[in-house]
């Protein structure tokens, strides 16, 4: 699986090919940062939706749903900590 930075770099490269002129290194870096932040936000939104879906289980499955939701939140917290340390 690609890292978020690799995805952002690939997207910036794609943007560069669409534009008439070539991006300078500073512009490319700024676009990579914007794309990376958007990917992170999308990833976090997906995780929030997964937690919401897990918590909408029938009453009989609520204990398992809460365990799954807690595990998703723990992974989410670890992701945020790792991404924060990269900055």
C-alpha cells in the first residue's frame, strides 16, 4: 500500500501534467501538502463512518460493535499521532 505522501506526490505529478506550464518545486511541494491533507481528512472521515456503522448494529450485537468501534478509534488515534510526528 502506498504511503499518504506517495499518493500526494503522484497527485501533484498528475496536476503538473494537466497544467500548461510546469510547476516549480515550491508549487509542487505546496500542492503535495494540500493533497496529503485532503487524503488524511478523507481517511479519517471513512474511519468515523466505520465507527458509526459499527454502532448501528442490533442490540444483540452491541457488545461486539462497541469493541470494534473502540479498536477503530485506537487505530485512528495511532494514525493521527504518527501523522503529527511526520510534520
